[in-house]
C-alpha cells in the first residue's frame, strides 16, 4: 500500500513537471486566441497560426512543450526580436550622439566666434591705428587668421612654426616700409631675419602669443575633437550586428512565453540582464577607455580660464599683434642701428622718397573683453552631461531591460524565466566579455572579441592620449580618428622618418587638408581638416610589425 502511494506521488509530480514545461497546468488543447491576436498585431499572417496548442517537437529555440507556435512563427518572431533589440540599441545610441553633437556645435561655434571677433576688431581698428603699415600688409594678417582657423580645425600645421613664419615675413615687409629710402635686397633681408631673434624687434609680444596660443588653441581643438571621436565611436558601435547566439537568447527572452501559452508572463529582471549582458559583452569592454576619455575631457576644461585660457587668448590675438607693431615703431631707430651694425650699411635708393618723418600713429587701445558667461555655461553643462554618460556602456543592458523589455515587477514565481513561469535562480553575470564564460543564457566565445569594437577602444585610447598631451601644453599632430578609409587623404603619411613631424611648409597651398571628425557641422562652417600624422605603435607590436614589413619587402630583394 505504501509502495502504491509512493508511485502515485511520483506520477503526479511528473505530470506537474510536464504541465509546467508546456505552460499549461490544465488542458492539452488550450486556445491560442491570445497568441493569434499578438502575432497578428505585429503584421504577420494568421493563416498558419494554430487555433489551439499543438505538440512542440518542431521548436528549435523555445522549450518543446505544447505550443501555439509553428516553425515559421518561431522564425518570424526570432527575426522580429533581433530587429527590435537592434532598434532599441540604435535609439539609445542616437540619443547619445545627438547630445554629443549638440555640445560639439555649441563649443565649436563659440571658439570660432572668438576668433572671428578678434579678426573683426583688427580690421576695424588697425587702419586708423597704423595706416599704411597695416594697409600694405592686410593680406598677411588675413592669412594668419586663416592659418589659426586651420590649426583649430585640426590641420597638419605646427602652430609655433606658423607664428614664426608670420613674424619673419611681417618684419621684412615692415622694415622696408619704415625705410623706403634704402635699397634692401633679399640677402640683406635674410641677414635681418637671422638676427631677428636676438634683436627682438617686436618686443615680448611674439613670445607671449606663442606660449599662450599654443596652449589655448590645442586645448580648444582637442576638446572639440574629443566630442567628435566620442560621437563617432557610439555611431560605429551601434552598427555592430547581434550574433546568432544572442538572437536565439533574445527570442527566448521575449517571445517564447507567447509560444508556450503564457503571453502575460513578463521576463524576470535578472534573466533579462543575463541575456543582454551576454549580447552586449563586447560593448561593455568599452567602459574603461570611455571613462578615461570623458575624464580627460572634463580635466582639459581647466585650461579654458585665466590669462592663458581659451577665451582670453583666442579672442585677443589682435591685441598681441597691435602690441608687436607698436614695439617695432617705438624701437625703430635702435633697431635700425643694430641691423646696420650686424648686416652693414645698405645702399640708398636713388628713386626712393626721402626719410620718413619720425612720427607715431595712435596706438590701439586695449579693449577689455567682458566675460559673457557663455563659455562658463557651456562648460558647466558639458561636465554634467559627460559625467552622466560615463557608465553608458555597462549600464546599457539594465537600461534596455527596464525601458524596453516590460519586465516583471519582481523576480518571483510569476515571471518568465526562459522555461516557464517561475523564479529565476542563476546569478547575474559581471560586465564585459571575460565575465560571460559561464553565462547561462547566451553562449559567448570569450576568445573572439568583436574587432570593430576593439578598433573603437583603440580610438578612445588615442584620443585620450592626445587630450592628456594637450592638458600638459604640448602641441600634438591630429589624425582623423575614423577607421573607414578617410584618415589620410594624401596618402603620404610619414614613411621616411617613422612618424616624425613634418617640418617643410613652404606655402599654404602645399598642404593637403584631411577629413576632420566634427559631425553635425555644415560645409559653410569651415573646412574640416585633420592631421596626417602617424601614430607610434605600442612597443609590444613592434616585432610583429617588423616581421610583417620584412615579409612584404622580401620579393624586392630577389
């Protein structure tokens, strides 16, 4: 009797397990009307949807209990679940891109507005202050501002060399204008140029402008470049497709409850997190370098303030130019005597006018630029937003689960756990690829990281290094941060000296502008350029690169 009772108990337990697995504790012919309604609402044909549950041996993703889904329905819903998740990922990425693009346009507009204001102030004041000394050299000043814009936009210019060439050309032209009665051939002007550093004809203005402009311009352009790189990384990562194992797991998460006749069961929260942590494991690996980039961007805004800050320097270039010309006029006689002492007595120009009467035109009065508060507001908002998005990549699974997956309110015995209604017991995995080795929901090969995402991790590292160099006041050559073939328009790179700085700059027309990653800016807002500098490879890659180079070059030696 006891044996018979035990047998009945086992039989009942087995029946309960089977009923639970198929999602129906009562009847083998449960109606599929609710599933038909949901399936049709998604735009699929109802012609192949069963009226009542059928045996589920044909299912390849969902548990094979009694089901309301045919093979075709399972395939359609699997494709739909993948599309819906990819759409959610793109939506989250677009929102982040839009925020970064808005910041970029705001800062870019402000920085260019500062430089435009300085040039307008020069054009308004210099004709009256310096007369022909300015009028005959107006193009040289326009060219300087053009070069400063190119530098800010990321062109392959060395700012110190650009300024040095400007001062050298200006000295030659102004010295000739101040001495129209003298013949000053090219060799005499060359001698003048060689002594210029010792003579300091423009006083302290060139040195001050060089020191401050280098720090201010590199800080401004690296910050804007950082926003562009961050947006570009988000865009490219959003295009990474979901793998087949992820597609299966998402189907099981979202629609298998429908197939098993429990469409009202919402996914258990921890179950959803495990699925999406597995699907987005590679994306989570962006976290460390993403945080480094944003931290560096917040840090470099410290360089926007003070006498050597972005607003003071970029908006006040014309003041250093005025100071320089005034110094040249003030010290004209002393300068002329020293030049004659070093280069000899120049010949008198028989057709030239007589010595110009010694007189000084009115000096350009310094105009204090009242702080508008615009930059302070931009920086404050940017810091807050950059801090808010620091954990974007590792919080993405939880964000999508809570906002897109209609989760159960509690992880109890009423939520969908992937097999039936019931409690979800497995622990939630950590973030990143390495932590998915034991993910119970998604089979993840941790030995095969996604190469597109690894490339974006490298772009983040490169940009972070540039920002840190800029923070230390170092002039850095910019390179297009994209990896889609537009990085080096001229293709010349730096093959001869392994990424040494290009020092030959004969004229502006000889430079090849390259694409600069500033999304969201129109063509009218300026030419988008970037440097064609090379990046020094990490030391651990040098042997591999050397071996590769020897392999490629070997046929030429035969």
